[in-house]
C-alpha cells in the first residue's frame, strides 16, 4: 500500500515537471518568433545574407587595397556604404586587428522615423578576440557611415555583409525558458513549498544560476574575477598545472578588464575560440609550470571552483570549459550550503530565502568569487545560532556548536572581518545548555576563539603596518592611515558614522547591495527591492520571537562587523586622511544583512495571508527580479 502511494506521488511530481519543461520550451520558441518578427515580415527578396561590393557600393577614406584586404593607412578611416532604401537587420564586418576595436556607425533615412533623412548613431565595441563584428541595425537605411580610429594603424578588413536572417539564439531561449519554468514550478509545487521553502529556493536558485552561467561570457564580469580565477586554477588538485599565456591573461584583472563584452551569439563563439587556442596540457614557450596548493589561507574560498577546474583537467578539456566548470562548482557549493541554512532556520525563513535569492547574491555564486563561500557559510552559521535564540524547549547540542564554529571559521579564513560572528554564541540563553560545564566550554571557548581571530587580524597591522595599502586605492598607506586614525579618533569616528548612516539603506536593502551584476551591468529598481525586503521583515512573523535583550546583543555584533568592514577599506583602500571611505561595496554586507534586518521583526503587524500564498509570493518576486535583469541584459547580447 505504501509503495503504491509513493509511486503515485512520484508520478505526480514527474508529470508536473514534464509539463513545466514542455511549456517552457514552447514559450521560449514562441519568444524567438516574436523577437524575429521584423525579419519574418520582410519580402523574400530582402531576406538572407548579402556581401557588399566594396568597389560598387562603398566609398573608402583612409584605406588602401592590397593582397585582397583594405588596410587603414592613417589614424582614422571611414567606410561609406550606399544602398537603395532597404531593411538591414545586422551588419557584419570581417576584419583583422590585434587590439580592441570600436566602430562608430552613422545611419540615415529611417523609414519609420518622423523626419525624412534623420540620422542615428551606433557605437559598437569589440574586444581583440573578435574578427567578425556584428552591428545590430534593425532598421531601414539608405546610407551607412562606419568610422574607425586606430592610433597604431594596423586595422584591416576584407568584407562587409548585410544579414537579414532569422536569429535563433540558444542563450535567449535559455533565459526565457528558465524564467517560464521557475514560475510554473512555483505555481505547480506551491503545496510542497509551503511546507519546505528550501525546495523553492533550490528551484529558483538553480534556474537563475544556470541562466547566468549560460548567458554570461567566459571573461571577467564580476569584481576581481581574474584574481579569483587565477587562484582557483592554481589551487587545483594534483601536483602542478601549466599556466599558459591565455590562463595568465584571463587571470590578470587589469588586462582582462579592458576586454569589451561580446554582443551577439557569433561573438560569444569567437571568444570561446580565442580562449581555446592554447594547449593547457603541453608546456610551450612562454608557459609556466606552477605547483598547485594554497597560496594563502583565503584560498579556502576557491576550493569549490578548483574542484570543478580539476575535474575538467582530468578530461583534458579546453580553457573555456574549465572556466565554466569552476563557476558551476562555486554555484553548487553556494546552493547546497544555503539550502541547509534555509531548511534549518526557525525564524525569518522567508527573509533569509529572499536575501539568498537576490540578484547580486546569486550573481556572486555564478561567478569566480569567494564571496559566495562567505555568504553560504555565514547563512549556515546564522541559521544555526539564531535558531538557538528561540525558546522552544530544545537544548543546544554539540552538532549545532561545531557546525556554527566550522561555518564561521570558513568565512573568517577568507575575510577576518567576519570573526565577531563567533560572539553570537554568547547570546544563547542559559536554558539552552544541558549543563554548566557545557555552557562554560561553549561560551568561553568561542570568546577566546573570537579574541584570537581578531588579534590575528589587527595585531600584525598595528605592530608592523605595510608602507602601502591596496594599490588600487591610489595614494594609500596602512601605516599612514593608522597614524591618522589614532591621532584623530574623533574625526575618524565622524567619518565612519556618517558613512554607515549615509549608505545604510543602499547597503542593507537597496539596489547597491542586491541589484547589480557588477561590471556586466544592472538595472535600477528604484526602491522595489527595498519595499519587498521591508515587507518581509515586518510581516514574516513566527510564533516564537527573539527577546529584546538578545536583539540588542545581535545589534552590537552586527555593528562591530560593519565598523570592521568600513575601517578595513579605510586603511587599505583610502588615501591617508581622506574625508570619506573608498572601496566599500554593498556585497561586503550580504553575510550579515539578515542579522540587521531581523532586529526589526515584529508581531504587531498582522497580514492575513496563508503560508502557501506567502511562500509563493516570496519565490515569485525573487524570480521576477532576477529574470527581469537577466532577460533585459541577455536580449541585448543575443543577435
């Protein structure tokens, strides 16, 4: 009987999943038709690909023809194209250049414009991996002017092509398909998610992360991603790796940050070819043989990515595949650890879920970044310790204690500023301990650990401060900044408090902490994220609540960590004596933002909404915010 029920249950789940997948695929295909509607409406004579006859349809300025190519012979060249008024979907320039190339395109005579002979400009930026630049025109034109500026005068091109073709973009399909799939799963499985919100987190986080992994280019998109890729690659598994020129290039933030992002599926493919030119498994001239292992203790945050890269190396995969595997395993670590954090927490479950599903939080997971590891293990530590603040009759056990210590330890090894999280254990009510001995060991043991961790962070800087700070901060100096702080503590305190208050909203519930994809762009939500999170804070009420005394202690610990973050950036990233603090970003506060927001949780506001509807609302809004950003950004780069 039980097996029969179980079989029917599994069959229902399987059927719903298949329905969601089929509908998602159908809608993603329909979306391709909608996007390509202008091409489909064209006469048959206008469809297809046509190479321009340079001799008959173009006038060149600053170019010389030889060996079948047109070479730029001055610092500026102009290509003027003339054609009877016709629709141009995409203009493709096949060229050679050993550096980034920017085409400034001026088009005239829009058929749909309000004024005859009106002009509009397109600036098309291409990195040095691109040899066939796709310029999206998507309009009726009768003349096109393409300007190229090149100080080194080594640009050449061989052909220009008009393309009026149906563009079938797999990247766009993935983004739209996963968007539809997420919402269908939220609706179809709302009964399950009402009881186990962590399952809803799995669906949305996996859908969003897969979309990011598939849609983003294999290059630096997140903060310091070159640095994190380099360390993940060199941490590895095994004895040694070969650092080829391409590996060194994509591991250099200063170098790779200059690469323009591809703007079409064809350019994405060209980037992949560029990455895979080097053989990672044979030592050639210019390559370096590097022993694998930890360069510093913070490399614990690169272990997940290193495992993914190492698995790819076992199968001798090219660099582009290794690059994506490292991101996949980083996302897997974040999703798995956060899943257990949401599953365990007893208060503010929806708030933690919303924070964990915010665009920037998932973006860090789907990038090369040890912030994802910090976030995941901070969520796990907070989940276990905050649950102990709730008086539910259960005693705190050693399993909880060691999970908390291990999780905070991981976060602290990566960035020491989160060490004060250990102090949260001091706020656990005495009634939660099984005896006096356990209380003394747990509480005072963790106090000693926190003291040692903070000492390791602060004492070396105080006793032997480096002469310079972070080179990216300009005229920075650890020693000079410390002298300034201790020489004018009141002045620094004013700068610190002002910074915390001024950026308080943006770095806790605003777009600056949750609504950006770093270098790859973002969308301004104009307060929607803020309103959404505040709504959850004020309405996610549990039968059990945290006492006022415990909230005061949580507030103190949170404030200490926030001060550590601002001060660390003031010392390392800000010119000496500067009246403001440079380099602070919202992502640094993600590990502790839950602690700050849970302080405002109240049972005075009553919302008449079922658990099923509330959980569905939280998951749906998080999915909507993520896919709104993803689809907007993806649509611009899938032509």
